[in-house]
């Protein structure tokens, strides 16, 4: 085995040239040196395979017919160990059928002898470019999969743990999923996590907001159109369903979908085909559908505003994403996540957080949910002047206790209500919110733990034992 090369900036790509024709090896080596490649050469398949095993290579050029180990056997062994490594076969006219077989076995390309130097250089350059794109694509897929992994989702609260456990099971199937919850709760993030943990992870995840596009344009966005099918249709257009073929389409704000388009979405779910505007024949699509809404679709069905058959098709699996006020245990972890994210983006040191800030966060109702919390953290980072996020860095709505109390949004009956009943229900709500953790419930109500215990005894409030706990007592 021989090697040669020339110096150039960066690390030169390594090409392994295997052929029993010494003159051809020298010609290939010389021409690839001119392009700045590092070249290893071997006179037979066995020696070439040893070279491949001994050090990293970026590309293999190999003859088809060689003594001891032919090119097809060498190709099979290389692909078994390194499937993405590009291999170019060199073949004479009489062995073209073997080169075709090599392509079937995974060869990137083949060159027919005799070939000129420009053919050689172009083939090597193309193979290395495609290999680089393949590596980059795999890396990006891994980064995206890691970013949207269930393990990275902040789910310390019992409510969110239940959500991620259900979602991880759903990801293994191809079932249609309906995500329900208020705006800003992270429904799209959850949909992406389901997609990137499914068998469709290597295919597109396509999002469309059904409430953000005018009704007259929405059909074309969803299903595409042919040129000339309506005024302004100057070219053919693929719809979102076609773009998501073999992947997942996420229909956000599905509750805003006009009734005529509800029928068309139902047809896609039933027939697995779309009717492109201006096209006479339907187009087959293989798409997983996930949808999200912040509206009460069951009530819309009862009111006749949403088709019941479409609802049942969408809600094969329904997952409710809880609002932030129902997962207050997650707030410290979310705060930490957003501090790291935005401190890095703003190139500022990460500040500490005053305890009073967490108290204010726990008392606030978060109508904008996680999206609002992130906005508050980013704003506080921009305004922070002393390296400590305090109450003064928060918006007025979080600093004003009266506003937080008003967020309870109590509806008082016309016939009146007992103050003691209200107090009892408020105590129960605070205890349930904090999983009967008395210290947290007391802090939430801005009273001492002893005061909370006194009032619990006053109203006879005790946590009901679970069946497992009752069995343990027996």
C-alpha cells in the first residue's frame, strides 16, 4: 500500500484507490493530488480492505475485478461496516453488468475504463459533496430529535408527566392526535416531540395555522392548486398535505376551520387523498394528522359549529395540555430554562432570582401560559441592572396583589353565598393545587403553616387516602 498527498489548508479528504493496474493507480493518484486530496493506494481487494480498517477514509475507488477479493465482495464488507461511505466502482466494458450490481449493493457511482481526468475529478467531487450533505443532514436530524425529545421536556409536575407519558406511547403508533389546551401551553412543541419519536421522524413536519389564513386562501394552502385554476394562480402549487407526504401535518387552531373545509379535511382522513384546486384527479398522500385547538370542540359539535364526524376522526387520541397555573411545580424549571436561553442570546451573564419573584409567579394565573412566562423572563433580563431578578424587574400585573386576586375570576350566585363555604373551597383549591403540600399551600395563600393547619382543622379538611394507601394501613 502506498500513500501520497500535498499540503493545503484544513484537513484534506482521504481517498482510497484500489486496483491491480499499477499504471492506473499512479494516474488516479497524481490527478487527485492535484485537487488537494490525500490518496492511499492498494493493489488488491484484501490489501485495500486492510487499509480501510486501519485508518479513516472519506471515499473508496475500487476496480470490480481483482485477485483474492473482488470489488463486489469488498463493497459488501465496507458497506456492512460503514453504510454511508461513498464507493465508486471502476469497470471495463465487459464488466458493466457487475457495476450495475454494485449500484444495487450500495455503490455511489461507477466509471467505465478508460475515463478521462475530468470525469474522475467530477465523480469524486460529487461523491464527497453528497457524503458531506448526508453527514450534515444526519447531524441536524439528531440535533432536532434531541431538542424535541420527551426527556428534554420540562415535566416535573404530575400533570405534565401524565401528558408526556401518554404522548410517548402515542408516538409509537400512527394514530391521529388532537391536542387541547389554552394558547401558549406548548401544544406545537408536544406535537413535534411526538413526530420526532415516531417512525416518520425522517420525513417532514409541516405546520399550518388554520386561523391565520383567510378562508379564500386556506383551501389552496392546504391542498394546492393548478395554474390558472383561479385569478392569481400563475403557477402550480403544492399544498401542505403534499409537502407533508410520508411525514406529519400539524393543523393548529383546527377549531377555526370553516365548515366547507371541514368536509375536505374529513375526506383526506378517510380516503388518504387530496383534491387539488383545479385538478380533476385526486392525489394520494401518506400523512399523519395532528391537530390542536384552544376551543371546546365538544361544545362546538353540540352547537353545530364543528362536524361531529371530523371531531371523532381527529380525536382518536385526545391529549389535554394543562395551563401553567395547573403545573406550578414546573415554574422554577421553566424559569431556569428561559434564563439560560435568553442570557446566552443577549450575551449577558445569567442572573440569580429573588425568592419574591417565585412567590409572585406562583400567585399569578398566567393567562398567556408558558409563552407569557418566557416573555416576562426575557423582559426582566433586559431590564436587570444588578445581576438579581427581583420584583422591580417584573411587569406591574405580576407585582400587584390585587390583580392576582382578581384573576380568581369568581362568579357569585344571585342568591348569595356563605363566606365560610368560600373560604373552605379556597383552602381546598390551594391544597389540591400543591398536591396537599401544606408549606406550599400556605405560601400560596400568604399565611403561615400554623394558620393553614388551624383552618384545615376548623373545616375538617383531610387528604383522602388512595386505595394503595388504604391497603397499606390494613
